[in-house]
C-alpha cells in the first residue's frame, strides 16, 4: 500500500506573515515504485508559482521527520472536514490520481484509492488567531508548533473522538493519542480557559490522525481518509432493525419526545395535537409506531414542508393566508402566461412558442447560521435541483441571491447557558455565505447574474440567505407537455447522484424552529457541485429519450419527502438497496437524511437498462430501491424484508391537525424618529457622501466580482453596468442564443418599513421588483412574481397580525398590477434563543422581511436599458411623484429627520405609467433608466452618473411633488424620500417630443441634463465632484 501526503505552498497567496498550504493525503491500496510519488505530486502544483513536497509512509506508518514547508513559520494550523462532511477537493484528488494511474497501467480499476484534502495555514502570529480560522461544526483543526527544535501538535474540535483516520489504518495503533482532555471549542473557535489538550511530538506518528469514536457504543470506529467509512451498499448488521416507540404516555412525555426526539436523536418539531393524533392512529392499528414512522411523519408535517402557519385557518380566513391571498390572486388574474404554478418544484411561465421559463427562490437561513459556507452552498445546489426537478426536467440557466446580514453583534451571544458555544461573528458569516454561493454556482457552470445585500444588526442571530435559480425547458418533450409528470403503477423508484450519509438529518424539522443551543450539528451539509453538474447533464439526456415518468429532488426530509410526495397513491421501498457513505446508519437516518446531489425518479422497468447506461456514461451512481404502486400505503422494509414502516398515504399527507390561528394588532406602537439634525447638521454635500457610503447603499462590487456571470454566454444586461461598474437591480439574459427574446429578472426587498406597517412594506417590495424589471425593459404584460416570506416568532398573535397584513397586500397589489404569483416559500422562525455574556436569556428576532422576485421577458434584447447615463446633453426626466415619505428610509435611519410616513403604492397609476414606459422602450427612445430605491432620487441619480462617468445639472424645484407638511426640509424630502413607482430616465434631446407625447397626462418632469464635467450640480442646493463620492 502507498500513503502519500502532498503539501503545495502558494507563493502568491502570502498575506503578511501568513502562508497558505494545500494538503492532499492520498492512500492507494497497492504498493507503488517510489518514483511514482514524485509523478503524483506533480499532478497538483504549478512549478512557477508554487512549491511542493511530499511525505511517504511505510507499512508501519512511520513518518519522515516533519518540518514546515516554509521555514520562517512558527506554527501551522491544519484545518480538515469532520467525518461525514463532503470533501469536494478530496474527491477530485482521488479521481485525478485514479485516472492517472489507470492510464499509465500502474493499477487496475479494482484498486482502492482514497483522498482527503485539508488547508494548512502557516504563520508567525499568535495562537489566538485560531478562533477565526475554522468552524468546529463542520471542521476540526490541528495546531503544529515548534518548541526547542521539535514539532508538537494540539487538536481543536467541538466533538471528542470524531477525527477521521483511514480505514486501512489499525485504530489500535492510535488509541494512545485519544485523550479525554481534548480541547473543545465553540462555534467561533477555541473555548477560553481550557487547559487540556491532546499533544504529541509531530515526528512520532502521522500528523493529524486520531481515531474516530462512536459516542453511543463507546467503540472505536475506523473512518476513511475522506471523513467517511468504507463505501457501502446497505446497513451493517448492528442496525438492521427499527425501534418501537411507546406513545401511550402522558401529554408531558409526548411533548418531551417531540422536543428532544427519540432517545435524544433530535427534535421532531411536532405539536402536542399532532403527537396525540399519531398516537390515536397507531392505537387503531393496534401497535406502537417505529422510530422511522415517527421521523417520517415529523418531516412530512414539518413547518418547512407543510407550511402549517401559512396554510392554517387564521381569524376569519378559513382557507389560510396562502390559499386566500397568494393562490387566489393568481387564480383571479388568470394570466395566459402561466403554465405551472404552486404544483411543482418551481413555477413555470411561457417564454416563447418553444420554451418555458421556470423560477424558484429558496431560503437557507438556519443552516447558514451554523455553517455559513455549507448552508449557502447547499441552498444554491438545492434550488438548482428544484429546477432540474420541474416537470420532466429543466436546465438551470441562472442563479440569483439576496443576503441579509448584521454589520456587527451588539455584544457576545451564546447558544448554551454555560457560554461555551458562541454564535458566529457577522463578518465570518458574510464571508462564508458569499463563498458558498461562489463555489456552488461557479463550479456548476451556472451564471450568478443578480443579487444584493441588506444589513440590519437584528440579523446577527440568524442571517437570511435567499438563493434563486432560473431554468428553461422545451414546452413539449416527445409530443407531450413537459410540465406534466407523475409515476405510473409499477414504475421503479430510482435514486441517482450522491450517496446517503448522516449529514442533513433533521434539516426540515430544525429549520421549522428558532435557532438555539439544541440545534443539532447533524443538519449541516456540504454540497458537491461537480457531482450535481454531472447529474443534471445526465437527467437532460434521459429526459429527451423519455426514459422516466416523473422526477423530483431530494431536499428537506430526504427520501421520506421525495418518495412520499411522488408516491401519494402508494409505494414500497427496501432501504438495503440505498447506496450509503456511512456505515452503521439506522433505517430512520437513511430515510430522512438530506445528503445532497440526489434525485428521485419513476422509471418503467423496461427502461432501466438504457437509463443505467446513460447514468454510467455521465459517472452518476444509480440504485433501484423500490416500486410505486396504487396500494394507498407507504411501506418501507429493512434489509431482511421486515416491514418497519406501514402508514396510509392519506394519513401521511393529510393527517396533520389544523391549527386555528388568532391574531392581535401590533401593539408596540410606531418607532419615534429622533429629533434630527439642527444647527449642527452637516452640509448636504457631506450628507450625500455619507449616504452613499451606507452599507445598504454602497457598491457591492466586491461580492459581484466573485461570481461568474458570463458562463453559458447568455448575459445581456450585466450585474455591473457602465464605466463606473455600478451594481444593477435588474438583469437581462438570453437563454436561447438563436433568439432575440430575453429573460428579465429583478428583486424587491421589504424589511425596514415593516417596523411601521407590514402592509405597505409588502406593497413596496412588489412595486420595487416590478419597477426594477420595467426600467430594464421588461414587458409589464408578461411578468410573474415569486414571494419569499421570512418572519419571526410566528406563533405570536401580533407577529401573525403583521404576517396577515403583508399577505393581504400581496393579494391587493398582485391583482392591481395583474402580476400573478407562480411560486414562493416561507420561513417562519427566524429567531435566535440563547444567552448573553452575563448568562441571561436573550431572544434576537430578525425583522419581518419579504423578498419579491419578478421574472418575465423582453421581446428584443437590443431594447434592454442599462442604468448608466450615456451622453452629455441627454435630458434627465423623473417619472412619478415624490411624496413626504421618509418613514424608516435610509435617510431617516441616518439622520433621524422626518416622520413615520412610509412609502405607499398607488398601483393603478403606477401600472399606467409602466405601460407607457414599455412603449417608450419599444420605440427605442430611452437611453438610460434606474428605479430609485433605498436613499431616494438623489442616490439613484448619483449611481447613474457614476456608472456613466459623467455629471449633471439638476433643478429640484422641477421635481413633481405632492403635499409636504414640513417645508423647512423640502429639499431633503425631494432628494431622499423613498416614494415608490418612480423611474429616473435619460433621453437624447431629439427624442423629447415623442417622449413627452407618450407620457402626456402622467406625472413626469424634465429636471436637468447630463454634463461632460463629472460634477453633480443641484441648483442652489449642492455641488459635488462625483470622483469624491463614488460608492
């Protein structure tokens, strides 16, 4: 056998006195000539910009004396994934080595190869820096340091005894390394005050290896070098059965089982009423439920899957908010562009005669609070699978995002009363969420074309991570509508893609509760975009050949949800056929695991040979685990054929007891504006500069440039526009390169206004998404919306009242604008429940928030309009009226000036304005356009000028305004009011007559002109050099 450790030093990535080293640990179950080690090493580094070295190990695992690859370093911190975490780099290393050795005829295909990657940070800094370097929920680290000429190490991790060791290594050789004084760490790193450590001399044995340990059995469990056990196709003999659970206990005991889980395995998240209904159901069957049955019901009935709050009767609304407001709006609008709404993994509208466009936006808030990288990454990959799972299978063509972060946490907060488990710092969360979306999109070959960020310190307990995906699918496939699907009696249940592990267990039930010290680390997943890309390509090929009847993704609830949803008429599953990546998994763990990159399909038996052949060609694993039928039963068997789950599908899907929710008007009153700036108020020039630098207004280019928006070659209007590279609020994409028709995508976010009125907050979010879409050239008559509600403390009657008002606004304004909803999502418990630095209980609730996404088409992409002004001499017009609406605006949050008048939307007049603007787009007379948003008119103007690298002369007295009570601040109101339904446009002077003819009778005004001199000159108000205020 061969054991190789390769270290690659990136010379160009040195930051200060720090060096980054990529480490690859490779095991090959065959002896190789020593000359091959250097060849293998050469596969992983560039001789020009990198240094590289390798260590080899003999059969006795004796290592050559260890030293740092960079001799100036005083210590090295090696960070690796915990067992069960997907190691994408390690998997790629394994594939590279395997293909190289097979092609060179050194090994055959049966030789086992394993690989694990890690990151080694070398530094001369202090040991305290460890706290900021790794997340112990998904990683562990080893500190190697020099002392008296020798190298020593310390291990840091959240859990004792879970550090991986390759299976082929005998754990007995390493038992002496395990020590009960293992240094525990919190979510932010090392726990202060700990003195114990696992310590040894680095030259004595393999650096960074101690055995894993099963916490329940207290046995030593060997784990592979990728953090996973030997690949398996079933369960081990020690976990063949399921456990019977006695529910004939007191109500208090039922609540305890739901809260803590079966044997403390993690929350079920079921109400007492639900637990009692389950008890009654199984009493009628004359038996106790098995653990897998309880777990399956918990996933299916979870808030995440069933949307209980949004669907339950509330006050006088018997059919619930979702049906009464969201679905009813779409039904009454009855738009002929809608093809598939609220019935599939995504919503679908007509693109042209040949294609449908599909769209979905998800939230991944809870996982991102625990592991921002993995949470954001799997959010993107999950919503991509929603696209692949639409109809017979769509192809992802675009990703989007919207992040809500805290700038800082006001003090220290902990998940546990002992104050050892500190929440992650906001900056760390932001950095890792951004990176997670980066890896998911860039490595999948899907462009990330639209996104933004909103900051509010109340997001420190739980960030909001919205991730979206757009796809395309032919309208007809094999002479049948592509959006219609369903399993047929006798179809085989086929699972393709990644294997099943313990990652992601209880994700659905966990995301249905507030974040707390009981939040399990098992819910964290790390995606594999490469595997998913192969899966996506294979699905499209099988789709076009008509090899399956239905497809859906394995997301929340895993197999229990995907098979349960597809098999509403009945199914039978044999869990011994499921491909696993962890040994010793209990049946219930296999059934509800949310391991990533998996799809469930219904494949006719006669199509299986061809289907498997296509999957093999694309290097996608396949397993056939059961059959869909019409029995009306959900049946799951364990390996020996014993039935461990037998539930009626009607009870599984419809047995969840309905709550009748009651609301109470919000009683906390309106937030009082501060007295505001008076004699000490800064000049308007200074205020403008400081407003442009506010986190919610300043450029997000540092995020945008991390995402590839050009892959697939479809980008028309970019996420960064103009010479000044200004972030756009809408994009245009060309999904069919032979057509001039484009997809327009935009977003509108409502949060701050909700402190005063959630009804108007929702109205503004809708109008913002629509006017961003319209400003870029989108057709107002070919437009659909998606809603994503993120609420807090959702059982609180006052919060429910706010939710009800927001949902009511969605109905009112969707119908007024004639823009149907086609898909949506709600996340109801965005709260953190923990302790402050004094050990006192604390609850941090994210503000009620609503993201509205708009998607539609532009008939001719050549008419798309960017936000940057184009030519000196162009005329500047403002469309729409400016009102005294500074309530909860960015300017009021900055200055304290103004009243509680939040912006309000007049949908009837706005719709007429947008229709006229559409005609101006078709006439080709709009040179540039931007929809004023946060910060108001002057911020939109400054962004447009900076983007175009030009200036302007403006007269505020020409801006159309409504009634203003406080005339002392009239200029500030005109400049910074966030009144809705306005578009700031520029046109060439020769188009003035036609432009004014189009808008006759509407509210509009020419307020100035573009100048070559890069100065914003507002008559009698301010004069600013735009080079000094570039945001």
